[in-house]
């Protein structure tokens, strides 16, 4: 990415505060899947409960995502939801520290559910604001920076959770995560113009916007294919929440806390790929980059079980994930290209809700898969799902649907309105 693009992005009013708040909120969220798994395994030694707890904070997104996005588009009151999101997650984290290992196992996932309701906001909710903050010519570098925000959180969050668990005890990561959520809240309330009038001043209803956004995803081939591919890919990544810590012990001879560094290696590779391959995103249609990225990522993941030491494993993870960065940035570009601005919030949060929900399904099954098949076999299954994602994406894009140019024309018309 060129320096001029970065300079121009920094000069956009409110952009730096937006990026800082989004990244802090995501760091907090990304600590969870490592921190809570390590805490549950330490206090209960139950892979099934660890996976169920991760699923409980992510699965509600499949339902709440479309409604949250519709509410954002209908009211424009982004600040209120963002503040609620951070307060709820901080409260739930403290409750989990107090209850895990001391309360009945069935209660733990139920305690996590409230935080899952607003979970899509830290991801799709923030991302949907980018077109309102930066001009069209800066969207490619802004998308790359947004991918970097996701991946910086994925580097810092899991690594911090693993390190704190090893040095200060397994409860510490969740308490630090709660503190970071509150710090993000302090930044959120300072973002200028966060609450803005809705794109269209009409009498649309919450359900009407939700239906319109979902219809957009289903009818436009590019959106349909990319969204479905992302769902399969995230289900595969969900398996890694339990597979990583157990693979570390079973095959690499290191502590479970090393799983934090595995996720960090994943994010480092993805970040490097997103920033160094911006030119590819400008040369090829974004939907093609997405499906090619999933296929290549899956093939490279097949090498992970071959690693005989942690350093080798981390290198293999980083190399494979280099193709994940451009694929993620291209997902943003597909939505920006084929979604009318009046539906940005709804479509972005719906897509994120489906992805996070799919991640939850993978995490929910991870305990059974790792226990029944083995941690190495779980890695192979996760890799296979990435390849399946590419096949599903290509297939759905080839089916008839609303012509892409019609969607683009509607987007231009909405901007002129």
C-alpha cells in the first residue's frame, strides 16, 4: 500500500478514532476463543464445554445480525448499539470468571449468550461505516487497513490471551478482555458523527429492511456466492478453537497456551497478504479473489498436521494464511460494490452474523470431532471445509440471479438520492 493512500486515509475526519475503536473492540473479542477455552479446560477438563461456550457467544449472531444491521440502517443510531455491545461483553466476561468451574456446566453457555447477541457489531457494524468515512477511490486501501484491523486483533488478542494464561493464570485473559472492552467504549463515544441520519428518510420498517438486505444477499450472485463460501470457511476455522490447544499438547509437545501463538501466526500471515497484495485486489474481480483464496488456503492448510515442532507449525500457518488476507478484503469489496448504501449496515452485519454463526457451529462440534477423530484429523477437516467453501462459492455464483449491473445501478441511484 502506498504512503499517499495512508496519508489521505488519516486525513479523513474521524477515521483514526474509528479505526482505533474498532481495533480495540476486536482485540477484546478475539481474546475470547482462546481465553475461555483455556479457562474451561483448566477448571473442567471438558473440550465439549469449551466448544459449547465459544458457540454460545457466537451462534446468536445468525439471528441477531440481520436485525442489528436493519436497526442501524433504519435509525442511524450506531453509538447506542456499540456502547451496549461493550458493556454487555464486559459484564459477561466477569460473570464467566466467577462461574466457570463453580457453577453447573449447563449454565456456562447460557451466561455467554447475551454477549453473542451484539457480537456482529464489532465486525460488520464497524465495517459498514467505511464508505461513509472515506471517498470511493480510497475504498481499496481502506479495505486493506480494515483487514489489518481484523488481523491485528487476531494477532494481539490470542497471543495476549495465551501469554496471560501461562504467566498469570487462565482467568486473567478474560478480565483483561473486559478492561479492553471498556477502553473501546471510551473511544466509541468520542467518534464524531457516529450517529447519522439514515440513508433514506422513508417509512421503512425494521423487518422490511432486514428482508431487503437478505434478499439482496440471496439474489445477487456475487453476494450469494461469497457469503456462502465465507460460512463454510468459518465453520472450518471454528474447529480450530479446540483443535489448536489439543494439537499443541498431542503432537507438538508444548502447553495448551501455545494455541494463542497459533492464532497470532494465522493473523500475521493474513495481514501481510492483505497489505502486500492490494494490487491484486485492483486487477481482478473481488469475488474471484475470494473463491481462489479459499481454495488455496485449504490446500496449504493440509500441510499443518505434518509439522513436528511448534516453530515449523507457526511458519506453515503463516504461509497458508497469507492468501486469507486478500480474500477477506475482497469480501468487503464485493459488498461495497453490489449493495446499495441504504442497506450497508443490514447486509454487512447479516453477512458477519452468518459467518460468526458458522464459526460457532464449528466450535460447537470441535470437542466431539477432536475427541472422536483426533486433533490432527480435525485440522484436515478444517482444511477440507475451506476447499468446499470455494466450490460452493463458484457454484452459487454461476446460478441465475439479479444481474450484477442492476445492483450496481441501484447503488449509484441510492447515492444520488
